[in-house]
C-alpha cells in the first residue's frame, strides 16, 4: 500500500468515525431540549459525503430528517422551525450558563458564538428556491 492510498483510507475512516460521533450527538439532542440536533446531522452528512456513500444515503433518506438534510445539501436551506428551535435551545442553554459559576470570559465567548450562529442561520434561506 502506498502512502497516498493509506492516507485516503485513514481519512475516510476518520470522517466515518467523526460522522458517527456527530450522529450520536444529534440523537442526544433529540432527547435533551437544550442541545441541537439538526446541526449535528448536517455535520455528519458532510463527513459521510466525504467518506461513505452508504451512510450519506442513509441520512438523506432518514424519515424525519432526510428532507431537511436534502434541502441543506442542495440549497443550504434552514427551515424556519429549525431556526426557532435553535434560537430557543441556545437561549435556554445560555440562561443555564448565566446561573452557573462560569467565568465571565466564558459567558462572553458563548454569547459571541451563539450570536454568530444565529446571524448565520437567519441569513440562510428558509425554503428552497422556486423554479
């Protein structure tokens, strides 16, 4: 096995493992209201697109998240419902953070990240373009 083949093999294994970890985090997000779900599945889809057509197809055909992931992959669409859930989840998480003993710099960092994520989500289209 030459170096290029070995690199591709390890890269694919790494992307599959990361994708599976992200799916696990997405499943946890289904149960925990303050943890997101869709973003983990989007990131997993990105990993599977680079490493495993079978796992990519599995996510794209998922009965609950498949359509959302297909719209994301084709048009970078984030439905209004997902934007609202993301905002509510981040707000709840941030409120918990405010009541924790976190250092002030952590609170500011999380606030900056969450504001950046919300700006990004707001700027994404909410439905596919009409043809």
